[in-house]
């Protein structure tokens, strides 16, 4: 029996990294062995994290757990410090699941397969490292490490404009990362003791002016990753050019790093500054919701439409974070988990469709539902989840955010009404652009065919449903485009089962983090009460009118201020 002191998190991080180093020496000529090897490593790591959390993680404990701390570079104050709590544990599991299924989705990669799977396993380690790092400098290193494999995965295995999209992604995220380093150094060097430990940083009392600057810098850094308007423009380009497995990771995991950073650092460490920035976050969230939805209408490329849909859905994360309510913050967490699953399955199915049609132009796909009914059924289920159909996880998470902002006793009723109304407009727009996408892709729009039917046997077969794929026109009965295969059905089903499970029984997800999110929100509310009592005019301009709540006793949790 393994002792309780076993370094679970270090093993979970290092397993994919060490395994990736062995890929160049594998005796493999055609790439078949290396893909089985990478999949086996990913599955083993996912099983390991599931076992570790099942046996050693207590959801009723709001403090950091599975703590491992080793001196690394003591001269710089850098230590290998990793741990999990209610905020990080569910996101670690999400990253493990999405990455494992992404590797399985990349089964047909035949261009430099060794390099591809090496980068996928390296990215696996970096993602987990970001979510479990308890040392802020280690967090920054892991944050930077994941940029390299993503850049290479997009620039080598992407579309025609892959190098432009990859370079734009790298420039945006690398430039924004500088703010994490600067803010981290500012927090570490302030006060009598120099430390990068997140728990110790949370115990420091920063001057409000410094805290506001730190919050602003981190908001920019995490805003780029979360694709907050106007820092979002890298995302549609990256999704439009990336291969399906990479898009699954971009939407399913990498966007969530931004939301995780906002909760972990901005809310938990800089709760005083959050009091001032919360109305801005709520406003940006509503802008994201409407702006992303409206831009989706203008997209003729399927993956770009889904990319703008992701931007829209991330607005609910911002709205929940800014709500000052337990249910709102919980909804933001559930929205990240829900969207991670929904976006991953939609981008996967977009890749399945591209494998058959060799185009992402929706106007060139009209009618493929006749020859790919299984893909159509799976795509429809994913789209229903994305538009927040009751019974799906998206409905529960968005409902929690709506209830959170509606019942907030911090903002004025006017502000809450405006926010809810504008967010509801986005909810109404979502089914319109998603159902429109389904209609164009699987039913056709009545547009003229983009190809010539030269085969005499097909010229008079319009009534039998001639299908046009770009330049190839075929009868459904003669189409060479295969329907979803067992491997593809299995991958999609893994996502859809969880999406439906969270929709009917949200406690499957919320029980992992509710204690922690309540503790974080209690701390934020205490900061608000403190500042509002000292400055009653804090929100008294325009739409904001404070309602001072009675002081509450903050529960003990990981970071105490």
C-alpha cells in the first residue's frame, strides 16, 4: 500500500513530461506505436489523478491539500510547491480528461507523429502544473511553458494561415504574461519577508494603491487568456487554423487558465482591489456575451463561429466572479467546467466534419446530414448543450450566474436589472447562431452549388438529394464520406455523458468546490463591507448604489487575510 506521504501531484505532473522524453527512442516507423504510447501515458495519468483525489482530497476542506514543497532555487526564493483545493482540483480533472481525449482524437496524425505526441504530453504536464502550483514563480514558469507546445502545434499542424495565427497567439499571451511576473515580484518583495508562496502572499496586507495596480496587471494577463474583449482577437485566428485536437485543448483547458487565475489571484489574494474592479468585470462580462454572440453571426467558417461562441460564454464567468454571491461564484466555476466539455466536443465534431468535407466553409457543406446522420446527431446534442438547453450543464451554470447577479445585495437594483437584461439578450442570440450553423451545415441553405456535375448519371438526380462538398458532388447513396466511426462516437459520448450528468445532477461537480468558493466569496464580501462602511460613496455614482450588509464571520480557508 502506498503511503499517504506519496508525492501524488509531482508524479501527476512529471509522468507525461518524463514519458515524452522517451518518445524519440521508441522503435516506431509509421507512428502507430507512438500514438498508443502517448494515449497509454495520458490514460495512466488521468487514472492516477482520479485515484489521488478520490482517496486523499476532502471536498469539505477549504484549505490546500496534497501539499508538496521542496526547495528548488532557494537563492531566488523558488520552491517546488504544489497543492490542490476546491478551485484547482476540478480543473485538473478537466485538463486530464480533455487532453486524454484530444490525444485519442489525433489518431490519424501522420505528419511528424513523434513531435506531435511529444508536444501533446509536454502540454499535458504544463497545464496540470498551472493549476496545482502553490508558488507564484512556479505558476509563471508553467504558464510560460505551455505557450511553446501550443505555438508549435498550431504552426506545424494548422491550416493555411497557421504561422500567422500561431505567432499572434504567442505574441498576445507572452506579452500578457509579463504582467504576471511583474505582479508576482511586486507581491513577493513587498513587506519584511520575500516569498512567492501563495498562502504567505495572501497573508500580507498590501496598500490599496499597490493592490489596485497589481489587480489591473493580472486582469490584463488573465484577460488575454480568457479572451476578454478587447484582448480576444487571437482566439478566432488560433481556432480557425488549429487542428481539431489542438482546438479542443485551446477551448477546453487553456481558456480556463484565465478564469482560474482571476479567482486564485485576483479574488483570493487581492480581494480589496476586487471591490473596485467588480463592476468593470460585470460590464466586460456582458460585453463579451453580446459581442461574441453577434460576431458569431458574421462567421462563415464553422470553427471561427464556435470560437466567438466561446468568447460569449466566457462572459458568464466574468459575470459570476463579479456577483459577490456564493451562487454566482459557484456558477462561474461550473461554467468553466461545463464550457470546457461542451467546447471540446464541438471542436472535435468540427474536426470530424472537416475530415470528410475538407472545408470549414459552412455554405459548402449543406446537406451532409443525409450521409452522416450520426455526426449530425452528436453535433446537435453538443449545440443543444451550448445553447443552454435544460437538462444540459450549460443551463445550470448560466442559471446560477443569472441568479447570482440578480440576488446580489451589493449593486443597485438598476445595475442588476441592466446586467441581467443584456446578458439575457446574449442567451437569446446563442440558439439563433447555433441553430443557423446546424441548418447550413447539415440541411443546406438553398445556395447555388459551387461545383459542376459532369457525370451524366447525376445530372437528373436532383430529387434524390445530390450532395455537394466544395468541388465534389455525389448522391448520398454513393458518397464516400463515412459516418462517425466507433472511436469518434466514443470520444463524443465521453463528453456528452458528463454534460448531461452535470445538467441533471450538478452536485457531481459543485460538491468539489462549493466550500472553497463560499470561503473566497466571504472574504471578498468582508472587503466590500470594510470599504463601504469607510466610504459609503464607493458605488454611489451612476447605476451603483451600495447596500451595506451586516458583517459576517469569514470561515477558515486556504488564504487568510
